[in-house]
């Protein structure tokens, strides 16, 4: 299964020894005046389905 990725989100590059199942997405540069920009990760479990 492949999740539909919206603008801003990109697929997280999994390492070869990763044990993550499902889909992991990354949005870079999340922060504000009080917090340094950092990546935001969103995990979609294997049972996730698009609701189109």
C-alpha cells in the first residue's frame, strides 16, 4: 500500500535495519520564534487507508 503524500510531506528515508512498519512521512522545518526548526514525523500504520 502506498499513502498519498500532500505538498510539504515526503516519504521518510528508512535505514536498511529499520523495524518500522507502515508509512513514515516527514515535514521539514517545523518551528516558531521560540523553537528551532526541526522535522516532524507522522506514522501511518499498515492498516491505514485513504478515504477518497
